[in-house]
C-alpha cells in the first residue's frame, strides 16, 4: 500500500500499521467469498487476521466501512477496463477482435471480484448511494468510451444517425454487467463458457457498429 494512510482517529499509520490494515482487508475479502456479507463480524475478521477487534476499529468504523474500502480499490481497477478500448478500431476483423477483448475484460473482472461486486450490487439495489457511486464508477469508464466510439462512427456515416450513442452504450454496458454477474447461471442453461464469449461479443459488435462482425 502506498500513500498516506490514517487511522479512524486521524493518526498517520506507519508501515506496520498499513500492513495490518491491508491484512484485515485481505481477510475480509476472503471471507466475503465464502460467507454472506451480513454474517461477517468484526471479531471473525480480526481473528482470521491474527489480531484483535480493537485493532480492527483503529482502521475501520465497522465491517461496512472496510467493505467500502475494498470496493473503492476494486473500482479503481475497474476503471482500467476503458484501456481495452483506447485507440482500438471497430472496422473489419479488428472490430471483431475489439469486441471480443471487451467481453473478455468484463467477464474476467467480474470473476476476479465476484464476492465484492455482489455486495456492491446489493448495496446499490438497496439505495445506498455510496455503493451506487462505486458501481457507476466501474460502468462509466466503459460507457463513456463506447458512447464516444458510436459518436465517432456516426460522424463518419458508418452508424445510423437515428441511433442514440448514450442509449446504445448504456444498454451494452448494462448487458455486459448483467451477463458477467450471471456467468455461473449460464451453465445451468447448458451454455459453456467458450460459447458465451463469442455470442456476447457478437451482440456488442452489432450494437456498436450495426453490422455483423467480420471474422
């Protein structure tokens, strides 16, 4: 962990303190993978980290505060999804590759952060603005890039003028997020992971370009 980290009472945490704080976050992340969010207690996180509840409260006001910290870190990583689209072409075979790479990025990010994303979605669905902002921070990075892509293709006459770039981009991002969070569910429908990616990429390509991809 880099940068200045403070305790709940405002003191600057030293190197050992930062390490302890990060260990608490790591243990909490691990516990969220196997336990319902509301079943996780401070005493259990502290015990798993080999420390005391008092130490936990030095760095976080409660479990929710620590979860928000993990979510913020994850959102910063999620913002990097936009790099998948930086300078990429949506024309010809290159466009098909771009759509596949975007789908790969989304599915991989959701698998990696499945536990914390479930908590973020739950908080956002319940109207907690803190979790809602984190969720939108992740989605906005890709949404804004796709919106600009559709606008650019429109300006070149390659996308119908009646298409709303913001509506199309938002719909595609919402679809990607929904599918990414439902990956295990597809297996119960008899859909293999290897089948999911190309079909989802085809929908993305059709949405952005209005055309069937060139493979």
